[in-house]
C-alpha cells in the first residue's frame, strides 16, 4: 500500500503511527491511519463519525495502546483526505449508504495486508455506528463491537420528520439532492461555534484538540451533509431498525446529554441485542470517547475489558437481512 499524508503532530497518538491510501472497488480513494502495537492483544478497528478523520482518533489510539491494543481508523469516502464526491468539498455526500460497505471491505483487506494483530474488534462512533451495524450484520470479521452514540436514528422534532422525508424525495426529482441540507453550515461545527453550548463534548481541552486539527489542516474539515445524504441516511436507519441484532458481544455508550442521535432507537436496539449492554454515561454529550479524562478512562477500560473477554470467542459470521 502507498503511504499517505499523516499529521502525527496533530494526532498526538503513539509514536509509530502512519497513514496509507486505499482504493474501494469502485475506484474511490480512501485513507487509513494505523498505530501498530508491539505484542498487541488485538486490534481496534475504528469507524469514525461524519466529518471525522483518522488523526482525530490519535489520543484514542494512545489510550488503546496503553491497554495493549493496536488501532486502525478510516477516512470514509467524502470526508477527511479521502476523495470528496462533490465539487464543493464542504458538502458531505454519498451516492448510497451501501457504498460505505465498499469502504469497509477495503479496510478489512488492508487489515489483512498489514497483518494487524488478531483478534480484531470494532469501535464505531455516530455515522460509523450506522455503517458498523450494517457491517456486523453482514459478517464483519470481528469478535466484539463497541458503539459510541451510534447513528441508528437522528434526533428530529415529530413535526420535522415528515418534512425531512418529503424534502429528500422532492430534491431527487428536482435534481437538488447535491445541495447542502437546509439548516446546516459549510463550516465545521468546532470552527463555527464556541465551546460553550456545543453538543459534542464537555471537555474544553478535547474541543480545542479537535479545533486545532482543522485550523492547522483545513483540508480535513467538512461542513453539513447534502440533502441526498440525509435522505439516504434516513432510508438506511429505517432499514436497519427492522433487522435483528447479531449474536456478537456488544457494548454501547450513550451520554445522558446526547442531542444529535436518537436515544430511543439506541435503547430499543440494545434491549434486544443478545448479550449486549447499554452504558449510560452521566453528563456526557455526543462524543463519549472525547469527553473528560474520567469518562474516557471509563469508556476505554470497559471497551478493552469486552475485547479481552471475547478474545477466545468465535469470529463474527452473521448474515442478516
């Protein structure tokens, strides 16, 4: 694999981090960040959220390394340094949510090529939780999965939800689907809004960490999604909600101050997940893995405890739907 640009100074991860270019099977260029670990007990494969990129998980990689795990994180198509899919690179876009599974396949091929330590485990945040749920239902070869505020539903006012569906259908017919969704901004949230009142984290240091990345490397930044992306997200979340959970060890974190994803969908999913558990995190906002030091320590301790407990179990082979 060809080396890709990697902003190690911004990531603040373990010293041995590197990035590589990948190609999905439709030709879209992706990027992964990898932090190997000598004598690792396994590898955490991180599926980031919308607007995120590999370096944002540098501190998480350090937390995982301290607990004996290597880390891989991906730039999904349309974000980070992966190929942007519209001329206006500020708009988050994907033609179909199934295309993200092409990215997943490329990641797994890369994990094999790099011979990353087994067993593999999934950590998936927000949008990554939606992609990750579909992936584990389709046989992602991991032995456990950890979700952080997974995007299994989006918080919308009851009166707004029908309008969101109608906008998606009408925009497709009027060829407006590639326009930015109403009410969103071309400026990334951490650049466009102050720390006070932000919906991501209660930890100023982590907020400043995220902001510094985009100030120093503006190409990593992403604004709001396209109308088409929102519509396809709604379609995918509705489809996933109708499918049963795989029999795979699972832990999901959700902050009690969550304002972005729908807690009701998460409650329903985890209540019906065989062997799964939901950890409510008092006071945490959307980014549990980028919260206060005490919350981060709790999350990584519990995540790696799940990894350790499932290390000798079967590799996921679920095929649902």
